[in-house]
């Protein structure tokens, strides 16, 4: 009977020592991001028939999802701040240049429809943004142009 008991103990030990395996698993979701940093305003220069950028506004845009985002620059036909007597019958034209991962992208659009830049590559781009507005009358006073720039998913 002792031999039988020993055999049972050895069988139990063999079962306990069998190799086991499992996987370590990590999960998570990184949300898409398109963000603006280092935003600096431009300054304006004047003639009797034009208001334009003396220095361009600048900003950086970071995106982490290539081919999903587009920058939209709204059309503007009037300064957000202007003196009485300012008159313009056209939309302001905008100049947009980029350096960075999307520097080869073409700026689309027009003064009356606004402008777009596709962000086809992931990373950071630096933009310069200028404005030029031909006007019928440019009287003395304070001027400010505000052009909404929006990063949208397309």
C-alpha cells in the first residue's frame, strides 16, 4: 500500500509542475488631435486704397492623424475693427505659406470662398498668414482683421 501511495503523490506532483503560459495585454485609444500653438498676430500697413500685412501672423499646427485634417481660413470682406468711412467692395485676399511636414500641400480656394490646406502628413507645420484688402477708402483710425482658422476632419 505504501508503493501505491507514493505513486499517487508522484502523479500529483507531476500535474502541479506542468508549464503554464499567459499573455500580457495592453489596450488604449489615442484620439485624433489637431492643435494650434505659438500663435502670434501680424501687423498692418496702409495706403489710401489698401490695408495689408506689414508682418504676417504666424502659428504652428500639430496633427497626429495623417490625411484626416484640413485647415480652413474663412473669407473676410470687412475688418472686425475699423474707423467710420472705411469702404471696400471686395474680399480681402490672403497669403498662406507653410513649412514643415505638409509644406508641399497646395493652398486652395479664393478670397470670396476662403482658403484650405490639407494636412496629409502627421506632425507639426509652421504657418505664415498674410492679408491684403483693396479698399475704396482707408481713413485714419484703428483697424483689426480677424480671420477664423479652423482645423476640421474631412
